[in-house]
């Protein structure tokens, strides 16, 4: 059995998570959201702008955002005011409102890409009949954050909490998902 003196002189092992951030990451702040939107607008990245805006407005998980189809948000060629999507994880339908700027971004993207009902809204590199992968979505999110000088490892890896934060800062109250579905 080692004594106390030998333990203090031995080199101690550093835990694997000593330098890693664990726990929930903070969401994007409103000024960061606007910086990313402005950057995507200036660079004329219509798909990325539509994807970013839909992700924030819907508060859906990444797997549900990339699985959206054209008829979910724009059944007759133009984006709806409100949409309903069934979540993969819970199986429950989620209602959300699309803001004016999101509807405009989706309409511009649909026009540019020539999307039709039945197709995935955001397709990946593998072809127009397959949805974007969640890994590609995560890379895009990291690129968007890096483009405005943020470290993607420190901030949110998901945009789900960002909209609630935006509303909380504007109203000073906590916003539930059902409150977010109502018009403001």
C-alpha cells in the first residue's frame, strides 16, 4: 500500500475532460444571429440563409430541419405563415410560425433552386432525391459561426435554444414552445 509521500511525488494523470467544455452550451445572442444573417445575405447564399432562418424559427432538432420537405413549409410554391412538422424523436407534431424574413428567404431559395413539392427542402451533396445529412448541417453551422469570429466549440451546437433566447431578451419572459407558435 503506497504511503502519502509517494502519492504526492508521482505525476498525476490529467483527466480527459479537463480542457473540454461540458454541459449545455450557451445559445447565440441576437447580435450574433443578425451578424450571421447579414453575412449570408451579403454572400448571396440563399440556401444557407433559408436553412439558418428556418432552423431558428422552427426550434427543431437538426435531424428534423434537414428532413423538411417542400410541402411542409411551401406546399403551393410560397412559404406559409405557419407550418406543422412531426418530430422524429418524440413523434409529436410541432407547430411553428415563419417570420417575414424567413418566408422571403425560403421563397428566394425555392425560386433559385427550382424546388417542387415532394422534394427535400435542403438537399445534400448526394443528389436532389436525398436530404442533407446532419453532419453537413453541423459543419454549416460551425462555418457560419466561424465566419463572424465565433468559436463553434464554445457556443451552441444547435439553434433550438436560440429563438427562445431571442424572445426572452425582447420580452423579459421565458417563452415555451407553445408560446413561440403564437403570433407576437
